[in-house]
C-alpha cells in the first residue's frame, strides 16, 4: 500500500510528511510511519517521531510518482510510434494490393473461380 510506495519512491505523505499527523490510526500524535524514514535512519528507534524530521523523506509521494510517470513517457511514445508504423505498413500494403487488382481488371484480366474438388 502506501508504505511500500513511500519506500520505493523515497517519499512521505501525499504532499508532505505532515499529512500523517493526527490520522485516525494514531490520534493526538504527530508521527509518521517508519516507511518515511531514510534507509540510513531506519535503525533509529525514534526516527518516526516529530522531533526527528531530518531522518524523513521530505518530498510528498504525489510529486515523486508524477516525476516517475514523466520519466516513463518515452516508453509510451516508442510503443505508440511502433503501432503507428505497423498501421501505416498495413495501409500501404492494402493500397498496393487494391491498385494491382484494379489495374489487372482494367486490362481485361479476370480472376477465375475454380470448382471445389
């Protein structure tokens, strides 16, 4: 869930770490989950408490996920171009086939249907 995203993207909260303050899971406490702690501070038993903000990831996850998505857009673009070229190849092949058959018919060449044997 959220904590695995925080570890993967090295972020905390949606917009900032303070998003975790006073949620229903821990009322009247200003703490963050351990997933907000930097790897170098993860062994610190108090890294998740408010007075240890230097040990936290300070960027929110929405910003980090958006940056990851933008960095992956080149893959979407490449896939789109490949599909476009395949479509274009199919269109050109169909047009060549149509023109060839049409040209042969206009010169008096007719295709024959053979009876099934």
